[in-house]
């Protein structure tokens, strides 16, 4: 495991938010939008009350044969077996205990964890964890106090994934399309989409825009986080009134306005 956690420095447990959804659905954008609305973007890492983590940091190390497959686009990174469940659970448990943790940065071009680069997660009031299978593993899913599912249609997700993987991850078009049809799409339908039922809030159309109805859901989430941050009893993790209705009925965010 390429991580370490330091001695506990705070007794208050953070409010954990899970954000799931298919590849390129807008999970990272949702997290970024929440953090920006809370005015946390430009703060020093040690002073941030809200931080985010990507499940990609918990991809397991590949063996030699798997690395060859990955270099040819023949390894399934969307399957649960691609992740180190134990490592992720232990890290989130340590974060929940108020420890400062160092987690790997995943290098998509080498299909491995960066050897000389880590992300330090300092104790925070709110920790957002985003990933395609954030809700797949029961033990990890149960750690989240709030669960969001970003629901974006497959055509839109593919249209976003193609330029991202070519420009940022060193893939070619044929490899991206083959990987999508052989692994990404089937894995989404088998492993990711079924976890949508665990979500407290479903955010439609992901990162398309944050006006209506997406903005309604985001604003409710942000207000709930503000209430937590301003509360003297931040260990009280009940959903606020606006979110309770969403949680109880598991309705789509588009029905909140």
C-alpha cells in the first residue's frame, strides 16, 4: 500500500459524502462546484474544511501480465477487481478518525501509482469521495453520510471520455472506443448503474450546467454542508429538511424545483 496516516489530531469525525456515476458523467465537476460554492478552492490545504478524493487513487498495482494488457487497452479498469477495496476502506476509516493521510496519485499513462507523488489529506469537516464504484463495496458505502449519483446519458459520457482519454491519458481513438465497448459500457451496466438505488440524491445530466434542475440539488447540498460547518454540534449528521425529502423518496433532483 502506497499510503501512510499520521497520528490522530482531531476528535471530530468528518461528514463523508460519496459521489458515484459512470465514466465522464461529471462527478469531478460536481465535487469542484460544491467546493467552489463553499469558498474552499483557494485555501491552503491545511485550512480547508472541505476536501475531495478520487477513487482512482485506490486502483491496485498491476502485475506484469496485467500491465501489458493495460498498455494495449485490454485491462478492465471499470471492474471492482481493479480496485484495492481493503486499502480504500482503511484509508477512509483513518480519515474518519481524524488522521492526516497520504494517498497515491494514479498515473493513467503508466497505469500505475506515481512513485514520487502523493496527495496529503488533512483533517477536514467534510470529505467528498468520488468514483465510478464509490457505492459498490458495502463496507465503504456504509461509511458515507450522504450519497450522490450523477446521472448522465451514455452518449454524453462517451463524447466526454474520448477527448479526455486521448488528450490527457495518452490513448488513441481506436483504443478508447474498443475499451469503452468491451469494458466500460458492460461494467457500468453490471456494477455501477445498480448502485444508483443507494443514492440519497440523483443529479441529472452531470456537468452540463448547474442552473435548473442541477443547481437545485447542488444548492441544497451546499446549504446542508454550510449548516454542518456552522453548527457547534457538527457530529449531528441528520440530513436537513430539504434533503430529507430527497433521501426518503429517493427522487430525481429534477423534481425538486
